[in-house]
């Protein structure tokens, strides 16, 4: 509807795969290629007094999350969940993902990012890397991935990480906000997602297993050690650089903001599996949906939320990151993110039939 | 067996899917003149506001129709011959049915104001895809618009126009906004909210005459209070009526009053012809006609009409009224009786300070009969249950938190409401609603 020359044209074009969106996508992709595969940014970083291009990148990333986040907070200022969640995202990016690692470095400690965990950050369970760190970091790495991740996911769903803590999700939900609706909602893309994401998860598990074997038995088996090193750099190139960076962020204006999180992130895959069996769910109010489809449109993970809402089915999808935007945009207040099904009226009625007073909140 | 459904709105499509669920082999054909695929009419405003694409309005994936073997036919039906079990489309195509469902929905009301007929361009309604296209075509050349009609579609059109930077004069005939659904206090709360969005809301104003320029484009609207409002678009949103005009001249018309007359099993006066949704007219137990023009009723009727067509003994009774909406930013949930109340009904109203949040609970003879809530989210199923169980207002107020459906961290605090309610009980200030 919005045509060249009318108000909001630029905004519309940029948000809807117009020419400006392609242009921006080209710029973002080029930036990531330059960042990962050249040293061109190093002199620039040093010129402004930073030690490396990676520090410059971290600074830019933090600025993008902060500015985008402030804009998102303003946009959704009437929604406490969005305000709290986005504030936490900005805070974590500014501390755990930026200033604390550099402070550690300044104190001659390892540059450690507490907001990243294996298998998103493969290094943190790579024995040759992690065992070289001081003990507290080793303990945090292992306990973080083995206990913190699954327990929190079982209690609160994967959102505790994907839309509250993680930097990738953080950027998507702040700087990436204008493009969240571009995710593909078709059932075909859901099928593809299930294949790709579990392939990456399987690959990351295999790689970690091989890194441990190679660390233990590599000396007596140089063939294995060489293969594992090759595998590791292949994974680093394809998954960490290409999929997470170049594709993941470069294609924001064309494919939506969660391409990496939805199709490739091994951490999201793992959290999603736990989420399926945990307490988190989206509760659907009975018979109130008008099938308008705003929920599906604004789901960054490409979930066809409407198909559940119009059927009156409360649901938990492995891919749901709990950003809460479906509930925000719903004009009839049909959806609610919950950590427990306590408020389902039918269940409540069951409880009452069994003689428990409904006046007591059902936990 | 060939089931033919005229109309691919929510009633028609729900009927088609329900038929398929029960009968794997029958032929099912859905005919529509409006669109190739079922669209959500309620989302037209989001398409107009560029928040969605047209394709996003389709609630089902297109391949679902092939998968469910539901044939879609595009075209307007012009004739119905129940003796030959045949319908004829505008282009001459004939379709033979075994059972036919008329789910043809509503058409917008129009009032013959002086000058309206001369205005060939710039006068719009807002209930179909075709209307959306017209509105979109007119918007770039519109600086000011007048919208008539203080209901839901009116405020939706106003919101769309405001989004596109159009200055809007919004004419409401009644003494406050939407007295059909809102009491005076809430009507004023919403009116203030609408005004805060820059809309010029004129209460108790009616159109006197419409003026158009030489080319036929509307240029101004004058009101009964002497206002002369320049505009390039006139939106008429004064309600809808069953879209039954086309049925009157057909070979064998069914009996029509306001809508197509049906019994409690959705049967029209013609054999094997059923009707459901906005266009169907039932008879209430007291003999008065009942036409339900609301999404939820259409969906439920579509499902039940399909079951009647399959031969189930269906006895339709309208459910307790409920609805929800959003006026710009204010959400609204209503259940039961809240307006046009009997004299012995009393109501407790509390407005939260600062926010545009209000809570109204209505009781009669010691039991709650209605809820009207603005500005926060509620699970209406609790309200329905409390009304069905004829709970006392005291009991309901104590359990009100159970029905809250606000977002996490955003739950509206009910302490103030409870304190106000205690006061209301103590001072015996139960007043007529």
C-alpha cells in the first residue's frame, strides 16, 4: 500500500524487503565478511584506542543492543514484560557480554563471557581451552551447561536464555525489531527447521565428544588429533562464522532476525528439547481468537501461533523463545506466556470437581 | 453427497472443515465472490495499517484446502433453484448440490443522506477486501476524512486513517461512544482516549448532507449541529445487515425477514438448504428475531450447521454474550448483560487512578449477570462460569484475580478495587446501573 513518495515509504521499504532492505542486508553481510575474514578493521580499532577488531565489534554490538533496546522499551512501554525483559537484555549485553570480559582482561584474567555457554560457545567445553583457565571458570563452564541451562529451561522455558540473556537473541530483539515479522511461517519451513537445527546440534555434540577423546588420546593417535582439529575449524568456519554471523545477522532485513536461532543454533535446539518437557507454555484463552494472525505475523521464530490460538489449544513449541510479542500484538488478549498451566480454566474446574476450593490460587 | 457452501467467511469455512472431519468422502465446494481463500475480516485494519500483507489475512495455509479436498469456486451466486437443487453463478456456471449452506454474511448499512448518491468517489465502507482496496486507493489523496458511526468498525477505520496521517472527524449519533456496549462512564473514557489520538470526536452529531465536487469526489459533510467538515473520504460504518438482497429475486427464495429465517437446526424454509452466520435469523423463545453478527457466533454456528447438515439432531441456543476488542490502545472484554439493564440491576464500577483501566461488575437479585472491563486483560471463561453459577458479587470480587490475564509483571493490582468494593458494600451505595 505504501508507495514511493508517501510518508513512511522508507520505513515500509526497509521493513518489507524493499530495495533499502537489500542494500542494508548487503552492508551487514559485507561487514561480517570483513570482520571475520580480513584484518581491515584492526587499524580502525587501534586508531580509536581499542586493542583489537573484536573489541570494536563488541562495542558496536553493545551500542546496537542498547539503542535498539531503548527504542523497543519505548515502543512497548505499556507492556511490563517487554520493558523488564528488554532492560535485562541491555544490562546483560553491557556487563556480562562486554564490560566484564574486558575488565577481566584488564585484571589479567581470561576474557570470559559468563552469558555464553556451551554448546553456543564451543570453546567453553573444549578441553584444551577450558582446562587452561583458573578453576572457577572451569567449574562455571561445566555447571553452567550441565545444570544451569537445563534446570532453568525446565522451570522457565528456553526464554530465560534465548530472549533474556543470549547476545544473539538480544540483538534480534533490539536492533532487529523492525524485521521480526519476516520469518517464514509455512509448515515447510518448520520441517526444514527441524532437520537443520538438530543436524547442527548433533554435529556440535559429535565435535565436543571428539575434542575430549582427542584431548585424552590424541598424543598416541596423531591421525585422530589432526582430524579433530580440522573438524573444529570446519565447524568454526561454517557454524560460528557463516551461520551465526554472516547469515544470522547479515540477512536480518530479508529473512527476519532469528534465522540463526531458529535453524542452526545448537544451544536453542538443546533448550528447546528441555522446554518441550518443562513448565513453560503459551496459554490460549478459549473461543476468543478472531484468527487475525497478528501473532503469527510477529512471531520471529516463524511459529504459526494463530493455528493454535484459533483452535483454542494451549501449546509449547520447542522453537518458542518466549519473547512475548504474540501476546503483545494480539488485539483480543488471547495469549499468555506461563510457566505453569495453573490458570487453565478447564483444569481449574477439574480441581474444583475434585473438591479443592478454587479460591486458593492453584500455584 | 455434494455439500455446497456459499460464502467462505468464518461460518462457511468452519462448516466445510467440520463436514470434512466427519465425512471423508463427500464432495465439498465453497463458493465466494470476495476472495479465493478464507480471510480473516477482523484483520482488515492491520492490512490497511501496513502491519500485515493480504496473504497474512489467510488463517489457513493454502494447501490445507487441497489436503482436505475442499473445492473452491470463485464467483457471485445469482440464482437458487431448490426444486432442481441447483445454483447458478453470475458467469452462467451451474452447480448441483445435495445440501446447501448459505453463509453469505453481512453487508454494510447505508443511509440515504442528501447528496450521497452524487458522491461517486471517496465514500467507503470497511468490511470486505474490496472495501480495503478502495480505502487504500483513496488514502494517498486524502488529507481529511469523516467517519460516521460509533461502533467497532468505525473506530477501526479511524485508527487506520490516523495511522496514515489523515485528520479525522468522527461522528457519533448517540450521547456517548457506543451505548450499545458501554455505559456512559466507559463510553467517556474511550471517547477521551480517541481524542487523545488527535481525532475530532463529535458526540450527538449526525450527517445532514454530503457534498461532492464536479468529478464526484466527496468534498465535505455537514452535520445536524451545523458543522461543515471538509473531507476527501467519508467512511460509513453504521452497522451491518444480513447480505440477503440477492436472494429475493431467485427462482425459489427462502423465507427472509431481516435475515434468512432458520429453525434451531439451521434449516431454512427450503428443503436441504441451511443457513449460518451473520445472515441467519433465528427465533428467540419469546418469538423475537435473533441475528448474531459477531465472529464467535458465526464460528460456532458454522460448526453446528455442518453437524445439522450431516444429520445430527442439533438444537442451537446462542451462548452467553461475550466479546472483546481494542480501541486504539485500550483493550476491552465484556461478558453477559452490561447495557439496557433492568431497573433492579446494580453495578459496581471502579476506575483505577491514572491508567485507563476500569472494572464493572453487574448483579441482579444477588447474582452477577455481567462484566465490562477496560484496559486490562481478563479470561472471559471465568466470567461466563460465574454468571452460569449465579455467584454473588461478593464471591466474585474475592476471586476476581483468578480471571486476570495480564502479561507477566504487568498484572493490574486489585487492592484498590477490593477496597473500593468494601466501601461500596459498607456504605450501601448500590445504585441502579
